[in-house]
């Protein structure tokens, strides 16, 4: 019970989940901490799951508006949080944020698998794809159908159940390995130092670069 209460509190006061009353709607970076990302991303993924299920559970026949456009609109909160997450992990990471990355690598990959391997949703996308030339759509809408269908197919939506499950397992494991590899490379780069011992080592470097290095 204590864990549930703490999780709820972390969501309630989480700046990633709150409206951003900032100039131009930019993320409130000063208020965001590494520990905010896991509860925010998990909450946003759960919200996205509900949105996708609602699209798949419709009784009306698939249409561009109720399936493709609805899918394209879904997950806005998740996309907003992920944009902050990936930017910070790539440009201003920390040991705490790297720990979050390792924790969430597989769950985030699992969410992507669940999205693009969702059979109910894919059935609606497939139906529209098959009749796309008869829908009277403009070029941009037609392209969105084709691109959405391709994303589902490449993610394994057409595979048999056993193969689909295996594909999901491999994707999640690759996400973990890619995260570990990237963090190992970053650690090696951060620890690297090139010692320049004299004029011979500085040969070819312009004066402004020598002055900058000396000052640093």
C-alpha cells in the first residue's frame, strides 16, 4: 500500500504530467528531475494503451477519421514526455537519468510492440489499406495510410502469434543492449583525455585552438 501511495504522489506532483505554463510551452526544465520520468512515462504509456484500445473496440467500420487520424492523434502526452526524455538523455544525462534509461528500456520497447502488434487495431488499418485507392483521399491522407500500415507490418503485426511474441522478446532485449552499449561508449568517451606534451604534439593546430585549450 505504501508503494501505491508513493507512486500516486509522484504522479500528482510530477511536472512532466502537469500543464506547462511556460513561454511558448517549453518544458519546465528547472522543475524536472530524473525520478519524474519513470512514473510519468508509465502513466503516459497506460493512457496511450487506453486510447488505442478505444480505437480498436469501435463498432463502426474503419474509416480514415476513426482509425488512421485517431491513431495519429493518440499518445500525445507520451510523445511530449518522450521528447524531453530523449533530449535530456542525449545532451544532459546523469547517473540517475542513465539508471532510469536502463530500467525503462524494455518496458518502452514493450509498449511500442504492444502498439504496432495490436491485432484489433491492425485489422482496421489493414482494411483501410486494402481499399485505400477507393476512398477518395488526398495524397497526404493516402500516404499516411500507407506509412501507418508499413510501420505495423515492419513491427511484426502480420506474423503468426508465436513469431510475434518472439519478435517482441527480441526487440525488448535489443533495447536493453543498445542502452547499455550507448552508456558504455559515453563512459569511455567521458574518461578519455589526450595529453599534448609539447610543440611537436601541437603541430598543425591553429593558434585560437591552442589558446582555448590552454585556457581550459
